[in-house]
C-alpha cells in the first residue's frame, strides 16, 4: 500500500541510494523533478542567447573560440537535462511547448542584457560561479539521472567559470577604459547573480519538500552564502568593488554579510517583466519555427526507414 511504499522510498533516500527511472516514487517527487529539471534545461538553452550575441564581436580569435565552445556546452547541457526529464515520463514536445507558450519558467538571470564584452567574462565568473554552487549541491540529489548529469555539467562549468574570472581580472588590471568596463559589468550582474539562487528560505515554498526528499541538499540561502563567501573577496582582491554598501565580512561567523536584495525586481523578472524576457522568448520561438523543416525531414526519414525495414 501507499504508506509502506512511501516509507521504503524514504528509507532508500535516507540510506543514500539513488532513485532510478522506473522505481516507485511519490507523484509529488516526480512532479517536483519534472518542474526543476525542465526549468533547468530551458535555462541552459535560453542561457545561450546573451552570450551567443557576442560571438561575432569577440575581441580575439582565442576569446571567440572559448566563447563558441562555452555556448556549445550550454546546448549540450540543455540536451542532457531534457533527457533526464524524459526519464520521468514527460515528452520533449510538452516541455518545449511549455517554454514557448511562456508557461514554463527559466532562470531569471538570462533576462538581463549583455551590453559590453566585459559582460561575457562576468557571466562566466558570476553566473557560472553561482550555477556551480547550486549544481554541486544538486550533484548529490537523490534522483540518479539528475545527479549524474550535474557531475558532468559541473566539470564543464568549472572551465566556464575559470575563463570568465581570468577575463575579468585581466581587464581589471588593464587600461582605465577596460577597468571601467569590468567594474560596470560587475555592478550590473552582482545582484541578479544573488537573485538567481532563488528567494530567501522563508519565501521558498518548494524547499521543504525538496530537502525532505534529498532533491536539494542545501537551501537557497545556504548556497547563496557559499557563493558570496567565495566571490566577494576575490572580486575585491582583483581591485574591483561590489555595488552593496552593506557588504562586510563577519569574523564571528566567517561569512560575508550582504545588504537587502530587491525581491520586487526578482519577481518582476520571474513573472515575465524583466528587461529582456520578451526578446528571449521571441528568439526561442523564431529558432523553433525555423527548425520546423529539420523536424519534418527527420520524421519523413524515420517513417521511410521503417517502411524499408518492413519490406
Ligand atoms: N529564476 O520555492 P523556490 C547556467 C521560482 S543555467 C526563475 O525557492 P526552488 C548557465 C521557482 O521556480 C543553470 N524562477 O523554488 C547557462 C518557484 O516557482 P514554481 C540554471 C525562479 O525550485 C548558460 C518559485 O520561484 N540553474 O548555469 O525550491 C550560461 C519559488 O522558488 C528562480 C538551475 O536551473 C530563478 N532564479 O528553488 C551560463 C538550477 N528562483 O516553479 C550559465 C535548478 C526561483 O514553483 N533549479 N524561482 O512556479 C534549482 O536549483 C531551483 O529550482 C532554484 C529555486 C534554486 C532555482
């Protein structure tokens, strides 16, 4: 019966076993995973847009090659994650329909514009930096396919993070114009990077369920604190400043304490009213429409192959 199955399911998680496709799971566990993994997949795919816009404007061949490789990795991450979600019984078409119709969420961070080349380095340092903290936590997740996807994705994102950090530090030590460009990018991306890790625990309705079933192994505020503790001192060390007058190191706790986050801005972005929400969805819809002939050709080819096999 349900109670006994639930008890066994929870005991497996408590023993540190992974739940695999086809194993019994509560409907709410499945629903939460489909929600999170599909949002995560959409974030990777939409996340290609802000950086992709700069591929043709990279300042050197080396930087261009790095950026092309990074954006291609993001497409790959989207693919693994859609596959991981498919193991839970949802189809690719359903997930894409939810994204393109505006029903599905994707990370708030990708609704901000990339105004200068320094934004590309800053995305690597701050956005991939925040993503790695979140995903290292999710690599411990109780659902096998999601946790394994995170291991590979984190390895690739570590490279994304390093190239971004190297780029921003280079500009921070460069000409006055380069320094100003790097500082402006940090000023614009710092708060959205903190918001990206989700609302405070007190305003996070999903956290209790996710933590109970080992989907999340840390809360939003814990991950945010880890992110700040690593990045704040490094950015200051690079000779840059952070746009938070309240930011200070608390020696009693060993934490960097931040000032209030503008949650009105966060919810406006999550609810579709950020600076780039409309453009981002429009770009995805256009790409989907322009890819229609590929999907049709694949379907015709598959049908023809099946006919040949029958004959
Ligand atoms: N943006 O109860 P909460 C990358 C929503 S891409 C939008 O705390 P949860 C990269 C949340 O969905 C990596 N919505 O939620 C790619 C919920 O609404 P619903 C992206 C957000 O799930 C290219 C409501 O707010 N990473 O690295 O417990 C280039 C209440 O929140 C956001 C992932 O996707 C947000 N930021 O915790 C460079 C990680 N935050 O769904 C880099 C996977 C919250 O109930 N996701 N909401 O209607 C997660 O780990 C968790 O879902 C979150 C939120 C920590 C984000």
